[in-house]
C-alpha cells in the first residue's frame, strides 16, 4: 500500500508529466492541466467514451462498464472519469483528446520551429522568431514575412476549418503545430431567415442589396463561431493564421460577395475559383489580417468545395482500387462513384425532407425528435431523442426513413406510396390499424397526440429519395458498375449514426443488397477541411485528383426524368411481415 | 354505365397499358360511338385519377402511367374523332420557361387537360419567351400554361407575359402559371390570369375561364 499524498502521471503521447492529488480521477487530473478526453456524459461514468489505457494496470482499480471487455480491463483500459490511481502511472490518451491552448505550452514551444519534421503536418504557414519578435509567412512565399503582435513561444499558430452549409455552419479551431482540434462549435446559418434552400438564397442575393444582406448575415454568423471557438480554447482570433472553407458553391459565392445568380440558371456558371487561396477579408473572416483562406476545388455550381473536402476525409476515394460510392445528403444530394480508375460526381435536388423540414411534423435531429422506429409485432415503437419520458415533438430525417421502411414492411404503405385504408389492414393488430386516420380530410398516420405522418409527407420523401437514387443509378451506369460490385458506400452529411442502412435500402434510396456496405462518416466536409489545414501536400494532391474527376449533369438528360419518376416508387417488399423478432422494441441496433 | 366503359375507366386508373387498346377496340366493336367511349370510359377514368391525385392517393408515377395508357387508347380513337365534328373543350398550350429543365409537373398538367377533353399542345422545357409568343400566334390557344420549378427561373414567366403584351397577343389568351415556388400572389404580381397549386385544380381553373 502506498502512503503518498500525490501521484505522478506520465501522459502519452504528449510526453508531459502531471502531478495530482491522491484521490482525484484521472479525468480531473488531466483537466487541471488543460487536457481533455471526450466525455459526452460529462464524467458520470455512463457513456463509456473516455477510455484511456494505464500502465501498470494494477495501479488503477478497474472501472466496470459495458464498453470495456474483460480483456481490455486486464490490459489497463479504464474510464478516465472513474479511474482513481493508487500509484504513479503512465497514461495513454485516445487519439481524440484535446488540449487547452493556454495551458499546453510545453510541447508546442518545442514544436514551433519544426513542424515540418512533425510527421504528416505540413501547414501552409510558418512562424519564425528573430530577436524576440515573431513573424509568419506563407510556405509558398517564405521571404514575405508578416509581424505577429503579442506573440510568445507559448502561443501556437492556429487554423480555422469552416463548413459553410445552407442550413448549418460548423467551425473547428486546429493547432497547426500538433494537428489537434482545440475547439469546435456549430450553429444555424443565419441566412435561414432568407429562405431554406439554395435557390431561394440565390434569388434573394441576385441584386446588390440582397447580396450585401445575405453576405453580411452569414459573415456575422461565422464571426460568432470564431469568437466561440477561440473562447473555448483560450485563443485569440488573430492567432488564426490560416483557414480552409468547405461549402456549397452558392454559400461560398454569397459569402465572398460574388453575384450567385448565374448558379441558378443554365449553363450554371461558377463565379468563384476553387483550389486556390483568398485573403481572409474576402470572406469577411476576422482572423489575422494577412491570413489566407484556402477554398478546395469546386467541381460545379452544385458540387462545391464541401464535396471535394469530403472526398479527402473519406480516405480511399482517390487512392484505393476499391469500388466506392460517396453520398452526402442534405437539401441537395451530392454523390460520387469511384471504380478505382474512373471517378464521377453529380448532384441532385433532394428537397428538405431528409433534414426534417417541409413535413407536417418535421424537425431537426434535436431533443423531442423521433429518430428511429421499429415494429414489435403489435405496434410501432418510437425512439425519441432526449432523456427518458421525453415527449415527441416531431420526426427527423432518420426517423422518417425508418418509419416509412417499417410501414412498407408491415404493409401499411403499399409500394406506390399510398397509405392503406383501415379496411385493407384487417389482418394487422388493432394498435397499428387505429393509427391510420384522416387529417384535414386526407389519409395520415398518427404517431402521438401531436405528431403525424401525412400522405403528403410520404410523397415528399418519394420525391427526395427518388432523386437521390436516380443520381446513384446514373453514376453507376456512367462508371460501368453494377451496384452489387460496390465495395463500400460512405454516407456523409446530416444523418446520424442512428439511421439504419436497412432503411436506406428498404425505401429504395440505395440499390438492392447494398445496405450492409454502408458506413456513416459524419460531417465529411469539416473533417476534410481539418486535413487540408494540416497539409499543403494534401491540397496539391486534391487539386490534381479533382482535375481527373468527371462531373455529369442530370437535369439536361431526358432519361433522367423517366428514371426519376420510376424511382419515386418504393421497392416491392419480399414478403409482408418479414421483420426479424430480434428488432422488437427497445433501443434500435446502432450500426 | 355500360360494363365495358366502366372496365376501361378501371384499366386506365390502374395504368394497364397492355389491355387498354383491346378494350377500346372492343367497345367500338360493340357499337359505342368514339365520343361516347372517350367521355364515359377514358375521361370518366381521368376524372377519378385527378381527384385521387389531389387527395394524395395516387402519385406521379401512377398518374404518368395512366397518361401513357390514355395515349394508347387515343391512338385508336383520334382518327375516328377527327372525322366527326366533336367539340373540344378548348386548346391548351403549355411550356416550361427558359432556363428550367423541369418536365414532370408540366407533363402532369398537360395530361390532366387532355383528360378533361382539351386539345393540348406541349411545347416542352426551356422555352424562350419568343418561342412561346410565336406558338401562341400560330396555334391560337384559349389558355397558355407557364411552368417553372426554380425560384431562379420564375422571373422568366413575367418576361413571357411582357413579350405577349409587346406582340399584341395578351388579350387573346388566358395565362395560367404554376410550379412549386409559384404562389397566387406571385401570379397576380406578374399579371397572369390564374394560378393553381396542382395539376388537377389547374383544369378546374381553366374551365372557369372558358365558361
């Protein structure tokens, strides 16, 4: 038994030594030093996300949790928020840890003059100290140096990765020395007051006054985000020396005060070059005045830098010989196919249904949203975001897909998309049948007292999924691929991990027998921007790669309309009531 | 109603393209006049389709399939009808405006008009104002339908109406506008005569103009 009052921890991979009072959890000790391990439940020991490894394992009592197997526990895996060391230990952090910029000076001072040597990190800026003053330069013009005010060895250069979406804005603050994400934040795009979809914004910004209004609106939203992430990380906006923006072409152009109206009509001329750098002021970014903004390549009026950045994030699209489909679904559906040799991109209007908008009871994936639906053989089971007993306020995109898939399986919806009448459903349990109602004189399904799925909502989904599926079919055809030959399907964008690939396939948004190949990649645009911040080589490679990608336009293709109409139908179910008993009730399986 | 005409209506609603031609021929062979077959078989079926579409009980793929089925039947009826002096409801000219490639909504409207007994001229998509004006001059339709699905191409509807004014044709034709972003207020603002939120009610509106 040790009698010491403090324990000493050697933290890897930081190489720092931390001393803390006996009895504190490892999480508390790390936090005191400005080192954060992801912990969505805020240290309650519930979520099982803050796993770390300790050595020797005996020095820290086990922290039982469903996420830690017996083997892992023996190997020293613990929950940081529950683990209390009894003796000096070594701590190995997960790759997702974060550093507080103000309190993490030790390693950064070592790194500041040698980030070229730091593995894969090759940022586009360099900081140099001469006679106690600090300067920075862009790597492509090393002799042109700009003074840095109030800079010390403790300050690290930072980069901004910005995802400029039609509906949401997301920003990350990244340490350009270590490559760590120091802070991140998201918010609604304030332009939403001026219309929900891209075309409405184009229309609104097609005269100088409207453009000024919308540009100022989004720029103010971005400013707020920059302030927020800087506050989180204890950094200052002028510490940000570089930025990368992933955005759809319209959002980029409006933010840069470039007339977007040609984007909304044939021949869809893009007015802003991608694959190059702009002064920060061009996008109204209040960061270091000499900082540049890198805009990744723009393929088309409807395939912006968010997509090319996204292709950086999903590794293998350009490098691997695997056949792959990339799908980014929002208001606009963008998609790409790689056969390993041929790479093609396209986009198609999906409408707002997948974002829970435009539906009778639609909402974003927020507390109160029905996010998953299953059938237990007697009635529909609804899974609602939020604490237990959370009341349902509406239904979000993943819930909509799940619900419609379930209704197709049990035969409440026929493959044409028509809600069956009560009389036609005589062989189903009364609990389900009684949900079939009339709302404003039209067929609808009642989910809770106030949440409905109307016949019109189903029609909206049919339009949206039909458009996406047709885009996929055309790309596969163009690439000469049979859907069964696809090795991977990477889905980025708003859909959370809750969405069941089986539902994507079940409503016919994906071709048959492809659901099991689906991987959800989250905000690929944002991840890609971070990578591009940290590597000028990755930028050059992306520019070359994108030059070899073909964009196909669908709207001009007469066959598109024909196929689109057919794809509005749902697939014929293989057999009614084919649901597996294992999916009954409770939590949905998370892929 | 005669059994065979009822069957024709049902087959049309189902969109059964294989049987409609045989049935149409059979109805004529049984001695029904072509106009009677059209009115009591096909148009009666289309009336049901229009109502169901408005209610959301039928959707675009099924309605377009019914339209194709109707065309099959009309291949048989049209030559006979052309010889008799059957009165058409009126002539309807429809186009999607310049810069807009959207076909489906316009085609739905076109078929609803056909189904209501109008003679329909479908100019197609991406039609410049001048092309539409020329067609109005040549075909002299009672009603002109302009379609736009994009907020960005909506202003082309206004341009087209202006061009009709300039050509001195505005008073000769009723102009109706439609498409997802179009509203009754917008229709009024650009000087159109009418607006309808969907294909089925467009026909009702048109009939009001002609009554």
